[in-house]
C-alpha cells in the first residue's frame, strides 16, 4: 500500500498497523510508546520478583517515546519541525503531567505543533505514555 512506513529504528507496532502512513503532504504516525527498538524493554519500569509491574519512571519513558517518534519521522523523510499536531496519552495525569510537560517543552522548543494531552486509565502494554502525531511534509520527501 502506498505511503506506508515501517522501520526497524522504532519498536515494532503491537498490532496490525504501520508506524506511519503518508497521505498527500500529511504524515500520520500511529500511537508510539516508549518501548526500546529491538528489545521491547520499557525504560524505567520496575517489577517485583514475580514480574508484576510495581513502578515506573515517567521521565525515562518520555525520553524514549520522543526518541521513537523522531525515529519514525526520520524513516518517513520528515523532521521534528514538521510536526503540526501531537496527541499524548498519560495513564496517570496527576502524578506524571508536570514531568512530562517539562520534558515536552524541552523537546518541542521552537516547534509550534498543536497539542492535546489526555489522561486515560491504561494502555495496551505496561507503559505510562503514548504519543500520536501528524506532520506536514514537503511533496519531495520519500
């Protein structure tokens, strides 16, 4: 299918969907989480002896999710500055918003993308943040 983007530079999707899809000059990224490419490890997650999740580090997950978004953008021929809309899902808005918002401001300095942040009860994998983006890219991009 034309305009489909898949890359090994980002973690594999957890379902039957591509990393991104280009339609005209718009690039739509699927939801991107903080799993590490290749290993699927989730930075900052802490497990007990039985393997149950007992804690996480939202800053570690923010750094990784933003790195993964950048990897998908680059694989698509786009750049951070091309982002026009960002939707962020947090599983604990009260606990995590301040740290996430501070890191978002660092990563998005000079980028005037619209943003929506939603508090949700859970995501499909044991992650605390997921990001969905839309970018506007030049007609000549691959």
